[in-house]
């Protein structure tokens, strides 16, 4: 995952691309949060076992956390480039 992030940062060659990438990551984080919210409902209705719920919860939490960290790093970079 970190390797993918580093490549994404290197691929963003100018400040104009940063807002677009930040927005994409915000959407990714929001999507992951939305999936997390729906997981519990699926557990309660019996659509997921407890094991499936815990496994999927970990995955979406990791995706949301990763996207949030990448957003913060890109926002810091954007600020440096603007100064």
C-alpha cells in the first residue's frame, strides 16, 4: 500500500493535480466509511457472519485510514508548493 502511495505522489507532477488527487482520496475515504456503516446492518440481519463482519471491518478501516493519511500528506505538500 505504501509503495502505491509513493508512486501516486511521484506521479503528481504539478500543484494543479493535487486538488484532484485529494478529492479522489476524500471520495475513497467516504466510500470506505459508508461501507463500514452498512456492515453492522448486514451483521444484524444475518447477511454476514461475525467472522465476515470483523474481516471486512478491518479492510474498510484500513482503506479509510490510508486514504486519510494520504490526504494529509498531499495537503502538506500542496501547502509547501503554495508558499
